[in-house]
C-alpha cells in the first residue's frame, strides 16, 4: 500500500536556487528513503534516513525526518540543470518500500 | 558497486504473447529482489517480492498466475507476463537488496512493455 505521499508538485526553478520537497506518511517505519528518477529510467538511491535520525546530509542534499509529524523533506541546494528529474520518497517497513507520488523538478539553466 | 541490470529495456508485442523480463545483480548476490510497476506520471507500485529459492510474495491485487516470478539463483530474478493484454502495458522495474541492515534497494533501468 502507498505510504509515502509527497505533496504533488511540479517545481520549476532557476539554476543555483534551492529546491525543497515534502513527504508525509501514515504508519510506523524503519527508515525513509529518497530516490531520483530520470525520465524513462530506473531509480537512483539518494539518501536513507533511519527512524531515529532527524537530519542527514549528502553533498548538496539535505533530508529531514520528523517521526512525530510523520513527515520528511528533501532539500537540494545550489541546483543544477542536471538535477532535473522526478524525486520520490519511500517508506521502508521490513524492506518493503511504499513510494510517494513524486515531485517533478525542472531546473532551468 | 551494486549494479542491477534489467533486460530487455523495451518490448513491443501482440496481445496474447508472454513476455519475460530479466533482472540481474551484476556485482553482488541478492537473496531478495522486488518487482514494481509504474504507469505514466505515477509512482511505483510494488507487485511482488522475489525470494531466492522460494516462492514469491505477491502484493494484494496482483495475480500470481498472470505475473510469474522465478528467482532461481542469487543473481537472477525473472518476471513473466503471461498472455499479455493492452492493459498490461506499463513500465516494469526491478530492484535488488543488499544484505545487511539499513540497505537501500538498487534498481534496474526498467522495461517499457507495450502490448498492441
């Protein structure tokens, strides 16, 4: 069943700006993961944040997790044209991933 | 590391044909693989969990006789769409799981299936 649910958004930003996406879920999780998907391709893992972590960084990516609100956010700083893609959050419950609806991000050079 | 190869990338065939899709973990062993389905502009829906050496676990609403899964080795899982019909046209994606706690899934590049 779908658990991760992003605010269904299509973000269009200028290169160099930051992009923020949010995700909410409904049940308990082991961890939450963010993935990226280029058009017509498979998914690339970006960040995994455990249920006992609140924030995690990886390069230009910053993920937060608020288990009390059952929500997460992904921030991409200093965006580049190559960041244009769809971004999905996924909740992990016993290795079964439930994906959100995804956010389409377009970075304009 | 952790590369997953999915083949074929694109299939176009007539209604009634059975189609087999392969998912291989190239540089690691995967006791567990997953099969997803994605319709245009929608999210991924988990279809089944493929377990090496045992029967696959199907999600509710997924017909096991329609979508046959075989995971005969630690590096290969196959999904066969039997007697495919136009409504089976979709993007099918597999993933493989590294052993150990807090491991992400590693995805293949997907198979675009078009049934005429």
